[in-house]
C-alpha cells in the first residue's frame, strides 16, 4: 500500500520535510496528516509536547531515503511493504512486553503473517481501513454491485475506475478470481488475477490517484462505480451525494492495514518510541482515528464504538470473504508491480 491519507492538496509540498518540530528526542517518519495530536494524546500528556514529525510522499520514497542513510526513530509503513523493509536490515524488532495493548490487538491484524518474523515482531499494526465498491445509488442498482464482476460489465464501460495502487487493485483481482489470501498466491492464481485486470482495463474511465480525485469523478457523474477506500463513504455522504459502499459483494472485499516499525540506530529515545506507539494504540486515540476514516487495531477499544458507528464509516462487521493486505514475498510483490504497470499501459 502507498499513502492512505491525503488531507489536503498541499500534502506533497511538505513531504520529505520536517514539520511540527517539538520534542527533539523522538523523530517520527510519517504520512502527512498523522502528526494530528489527537492520534497520540497520551504521549503529549506524559511529556508535555508532541514528537517531531518528518514526512514522505509514498513508502518507496521513504524506503530509499532510509537506505541512503536518513536516520529516524520510528516510521509508519503499511503491511505490503513490511517484508521488504525487514529483509533490508534497517529495522529492529519491537519488544511486545513493552506494549500494554498487545494482547488487545485484533488477532487478524497482528497474526504471524503480518507481525512476526520468526520469534521477532518488526511491525505493530495501528490503523486499518476497508476497500470496497463505492457507487452512485441513483444510477446503479444494488443488484449490479452484488458481484465484483461489475467492473467488467459493458453497461458501465467508461464509467468505472480503479485506484492507481498495485496492492488495492490486485486485492480486487485476487478476490474476483477466487483467491482470498495472497500471502501464498500460486503462479496460477497470480496469472488469473492479471488476466482479470487486463479484461477490466478497457472498461475503465481512469485510475484514480487520491480520494479527492475520486470524489470529483463521482460528483461529476463521470464515474458511477469505483473500487474505493472506506473514507469515500462518509466524505461523499457529508456532501449529500447518493453514495453506496458495498463491502459484501459475493466474492468479498479487502482490508488494508498500516502500523509502525522501529528503525535501527535511531537518534532519539527508545523509551519515547514505545510511548508514541502505545499512545497510537490507546483507547484515547480510537475516536480521533475513526473521525479521520481509520479503524484502530486495538480490538477492545474498537468494540466500545458499536457496529452502527463503524458501519457509517465503512468498517462494520460483514459476512463475506475478506482479503487482508498482509505482507507477501518480495518476489510476488515485484511481479504484481511489473504486471500492473504493463496493464495500465495497455499490454
């Protein structure tokens, strides 16, 4: 996964630069928007200040900067990139005995595939969201989005869109071709997903790059059906747009998740690194993350919110297959990236 949060069109202007230079003992490498103090109130309560944040535009940019010698204490990263970061040797494992909420985290998000490499935990999930079918309820009947095959439906030729994001788009393709766990995808499953995306490509209006662009495509009527992040639901609903968000297509929908990693030889305080992570997992941050369109990995805290409120932001309970965007072998991810670029180019 790449950037999930674009709070403003100016986000790219501050990517890669230091901002909110406050507590010099902790440097957090992050997506723009996650410096929101409401996400880590317990940290400020303890130290009287917020961490210092510096930002990146996408995870590949962040990875290359870290590999070239940039030093930071912790970094936000999403699950699809974890294997690559671990294998590069730039991380050190977290000590879960120093994470009080570890036992309260959603087991599906912190399972062996996502959090563990042998006996060591390199990645602690903190935030997650869903990807499903966002559609115009006045133009698209509910029965048309009962299946992911709507993206191939000739009735909607030129009126559908997919994200310009290899993880989300392959999650859709795997689900549409019957694969619900990509961590051990076979060559045959990969080939089926690629062929499905090739068949969908001529039906597309475009590949959307950020939520603001998607909102505009939907609002203008150019697009009627999209594979979209859950934040599209409350955003468009607030604009009184007739938005539907289908997470229960018969083939299923997807969950993406992100969290924090601990960098080797960070320049700041290791104690404060744990305090920051623990603040992100604390129930005090749950509602603030939901207000921004994110679920929190603290299952116990999320249970206090209630199903109705979660459904309103596209995160409620569902009864269909769910493909969690867990780390995958680096070779498979490279194959998917290469295939995606070819498909977008028409090959």
